[in-house]
């Protein structure tokens, strides 16, 4: 072993350039792998801590007024707490628990529960005592400030609170309940009472927090098995579930086989089932980076090894075994790995910490944000935009170094080094001593004759001769030269489409398509913004555009199986747990009703847009075309269709050129039963209109009727003139206003105040300034794209290092032949021309291979973007500029590297050392 280390150190000192190249390759690869891993981990940790705040610091909840609970409490008392664990069981480690006892629940004046919570419950729910003390007597309560405000009670200890005919004395003020707890447990308020208060209608609930260092799903199963808990009584904290392994994400072989054979499921369903909180996506990214690192290390190191084949042959003659050769190679790479990987970890995590400090919010998973935005009536544009915008993301928090990815990366690279050493020793064993001395891994006798049927330049003939003399080596070099470029192009392709998708969803789904929104916060068709107000707004200075939108609720028939995806709607899905929105059912008789075996009638939103807004929808066209003048002339409409869970727009079998029959109330200001579309025929008007284009998203939306999140509803869109002509709608429901590009915060505030003054006399009319949210969202998206480009740039830099090293290897491999040519009288200019021609050819051929491989990779990426990540209108092909740039860069690098390496060749005719 000592001799192996000595030889390894000697080779590292002698072959400084190859050692430096390998060191830099490991350093950059380690920096990229561990830095990105730590960024992912930091974002996930920030999201988890935010979920802990918003939903409570617990994992599972269950009824505990059963006999098993006494055994549980006894175990807690008998267990000596160690390492922060209250209880260790067979397969679980309990970190904390709390018990909530509901003494009574009332519904007037609000949904209020009388609760006694033990110390553990108050800690888990973050209910801190802010002022006063907790209740000790039966007539005492404590509550949060918001509850007291709703009750109209002063939030000062000693105040009297009347509830359900009883008077209580307020003894303490506690902090608010977790913000989103109501989404899990039902919307209600809490007042805390004395443990002695008992109405004889108690219900006790146990909240558990397990050790998060291992998935808590297995721990709750072990807990339930140990204490005989009925699994049907256990509820999960869905806000925390994705971060602590509270869901069973494993798929059986039968499930996977069924999904792959079912067109409605397929790979997107499998990926979505396993991709909890983007864990599978992040894992795939890290795996690609790790494999790329392994490829770079192998490519660089094999160059160094084959340059010293003659020396290995001498050592084999002197008795070196395969085991000794393996140990020597492994020792050399391990020494470089220790330095390169350590430096890479420090560099990568240092850079990642700086990046996270500046743009940390882009790494926080957003699937928890906005998932509880309701679709029912009463949801305002303001609420939806606030929930979905980046301003709803939590603070990035502190940067966390992911030691798990560091150790896993080190272990992976050690295994890679062992595999590389084994492969190289195996390849050397297949060579004869003569082949190793001659540095000829091909093992064939070279045919040095050149036949020419016509006059041709000798340097060109020699260049082709050198390139194609060993076809296997030639193909291998082309593949190695193109892999880095393919990865860079793939990263650039995803980045470009991410930018496009962000821009489209930013305007459509996030509700941030305009700087200022004027809207009717009402679900009455009588409440509209009059035409003269719109004209007054257009006359205000400081406004770039004013786009008024008309609205009507309608219904369309979907007969004879036109509706392909009945499971899309809760009313027709028939799935347990998927219930229709109660407010939509009460006010509008549901979003869809079934009238026959394959016949349905669907509620739709009908919009009238301004011409410029209609033309903006061209970015969302799936089929057909948009021309406002043509729409007015031919009375055609746009049909915003539905997208299924795999990115397909075939939920409804309808397209451009088809005719849709639209039913609306005869009275544009209809109310009550008429909006359920259950009144007599005389209360409705029917129009058959031709579809001019199929689109994927609307822009301006009205959400106070059947809701419109931009995805889950069908919309009919036309010009404002058509709305009046077809349905008699003259008033406007919302107005989208944009400011000049150079407008600042003061300009926006001034414009918003002027707009409020203009609409102040209109009933239920609200004004919302989105400029701050839009600015934050723009910054967020730009930071995200810049990070993606930064990753692509690092990948390109590593690829360039590899290309330079490979070209130097090609020249070094033929140093003997080149020395002979120089000794025979070839001039420096002629020699340089020959090398440059070979470099140009390598650049061209590797570019061809790159384009072929990239075409395959792009097809895979496109499939995932469309069917798994549901990107809006991704480009089928990357911009030609990227391809041209990479081809030119490949040619320039290959040519430059060959020429640079050739200038160092010795003039004397002697083989390389």
C-alpha cells in the first residue's frame, strides 16, 4: 500500500496538468452537487417550518377517550425522558403530545368551541399566553384577540364575555390559532376554559408529534398497533405530511403495472404519486448531476492513465499484479478526491449560502401555497392573487448545509472511483506488453499506407487517417465530447420553457395580469360598473390601459358523450371524499348536472373582453385563431377548455369550428332560482355560436359566482359588443388597469387613489393595487431563471474543461507520429493546418452527435413538461440560437485545443515519455 501511495504521488507530481484537470473537475462537480443539494434542503426546511407555524407542530390526531389512552399515559409516566423523546416504543419515538378536551360547542353568534388544552396541546398549537393567566374557575375563559373582536369584547383581562346565555370573566389573552388549522379541523373559534368546567358532553383528542428523523407514517402504524388504536379515528396533519413522511408513497408492482397499461394514468400518475413535495424531481436533478460528475471524472482520468501505459507495462514486467495496479489507481484518484471534494463542498456550500441569502425563496416548494383557495362564491380576486402570489411564500429562513447529500455524494464518488479503477485495470489486462509500450489500446496492426485516386492536400488526408484509424475510439470521443453539451442544452431548454410557463401562469392563474384591478365584490348580477365610469377611468392621467370586462353566468349542453372526463367534476365523479362545493350547490344547483346516460349540462362563465385583451390570448391558443373584428362580424367565440391531470385538453370533445349552444337568463340582472337554470323556458335565452378558437386559460376572471381559478372551469369569451348583442349585458364586472412601465410606487398609489375616488359611488365596487405583488413576483421569477442559467453555465464550464482535456489527449496519443512527420520536414504551418483540420472535423462530428442526442433528450423533457409538470404551451424546440452557439463553440474549442496542444510538440522525432 505504501508503494502504491508513493507511485500515486509521483504520478500526480509528474502529470501536473492531468492532475489539475481532474482536481478541478471533481471540485466543480462536488460544488454543484452539494451546493444544489443544500439549496433544495434549505428550501424544504423553510417550507416545513412555515407549515409547522401555519398548521401546528403535530403529525397525527385521534380521539382518545378510550381505555387505551390510560395505558399510554402510564407509559409516558414510567418512561424516563432521554434525547428529547417522551416515549420510545416498538417502531416509534414520540417527541411530544398534547390533549385537547372540547367541553362544549355553540353555533351562535359564531362557531365556537369551549376547549381545555393541556400544556402539551398549547405548545403544539403555538397558543402562547400573552397577557393575564389561564382559567382556573368554572366561570373564567381565555381567548385570542381576533375572537374577542368578533364577539365585540374588549381584549383586556377582567372583561365580561357572554356566551350562550352564560357570563364568563376573561382572565387571559392567548395567541392566535395556527393560520390554516381551520382548513384541516373546520372553521371555528376557540375559547379556553377551566379543567373543572364540564357540561357532560366532552370529547378528547390526542395530538402526536413523532421523531422527524425517520418517516412518521411507519411510526403511527407502530403506535396504533401497540395501543390498539382504530386507524379510522386517526387524522393526519396534511400541512406537515409532505415534509415528514406522513403519507404512504410506495406503489406496489400491481399499481405500477396497472398505471402503465391505463392511458388515463401512465407515467405522469406514477411520477405524481411518488413526487411528494418535489422530492422525486429534486432527486432526479441530483442524480443527473452525480452521473455527470462520474462521467467527467472517468473521461479525464482515463486520459492520464493511457498516457502512461508504457510505464505500466514496465511495472507489469517487473511483477506488478492487477491488485497492485488497482490500488495504485485508486490511491491516486482518492488523494485527488479528498482535496477536490473537500474544496468543492466548501466552495459549493459557500456559494449556495450567498445565493440562498439573496434569493432563498425560489427554493421553497409552492405546492402548499394556494392549495386551499376555495372555488365557491365569495372568493375575491384579491384573496386569490394574495394566496397564489410569491408574497404568500414564507421567509427563506437560515441556510442549512445538507450533510446527508455531502456524505452520500462522497460515498457515490468513492464507488465511482473504485469502478473506474476496475474498468481501467481490466482494459490494461486485455492489452499485450507491446500494445502498452506503443500506447495502442486498439491492439491492431496499423495500416500506414494511403491510397489516393485524385489530388488532395496531404494534411487533409493525414487528418482523416488519424481520426478514422480506430473507429471505436473515434465514436467514444464523439460521445464524450457531446454529453456535456447535451446536458447544457437540456438545462437551457427547460429554463426557457420555465420562463414561458411562468409568464403565462403569472398573467392567467396568479390573478396578477394587471397593475390595478377594479371589481364588484358581489355575487349579484345587478351590481355592475356603468359604461360612463369606464370612460371616466380612461380619461384619467397616468393610466396606460383600461380593459373593462363584462360577465354573465351561462349553461351549455354536453350531449352524446362530448364530456369525456366525468371524474373532473365532484358532482359527477362519484368518488368518496370528493364532495361538491356546498355554496355552489345551494346557489346554482352545482356546477354540472347529468340529464341522461351520456348527457350533461355544465355551468360556464361568459366574459366580454376588450380587443387588446382578446389579442393577448393568442399566447394561450390551442386551436384556431383570434381576430376580434372577425369575431364581431361572424359572431364567433373563444372556448376555454379543460386540461386533465396529464396536460391533455381532451376532457371535452369540442374544438375550433364546432358550434356551442349557450343558455343564459333572459334578464341580465336575474337572481335566485333563475341562476340555478331550473326556471321555465321563458326565463332563458339560447344562442348557438361558432367557436373560433380553443384556448387554455382566460385572463380577467370573475370568481364570485361558480368560481374561476383559470383551470377548473369552462369559459366562453367574446367581445364586449357581442355580450350586449347576444345577452343584453351592458355593465362591467371587473376592469383591468395597467400603468406605464416607468411608473413607481408613488405613481401607483396616486393612480389607485384617483381610481377609488372615481368608483366611490358604485355599490360593492372595490379597488386593489397589485403593483407591489407584481414587482415581487417579477423579482422572484427573474431570480429563479437566473439560477437555472447559472447551473447551466457551470455545467457548460465543466463540459469545456472536459473537451479541452480530450483534445489534448488526442494530440498526446499521436505524439510519436507527429514527431516523425516533423522530422520528415513538415513545416510548422503545415503541421498546424493538419491539427486544425482535425479539430474542425471533431467539432463538426461531435456537434452532429450532440444534435442527435439532444433531439432524443428534448423529446423526453417535453413529455415531462407537458404531461407531468403541466407546463403551459412549452416550445417543442429550443431556440436556434442555442444550437448555433453550441455548434460554433464545439468547433472553436476542438480546433483551438488541437492547435494549442500541437504547438507544444517536440521537433525531434522521439516518442513521448
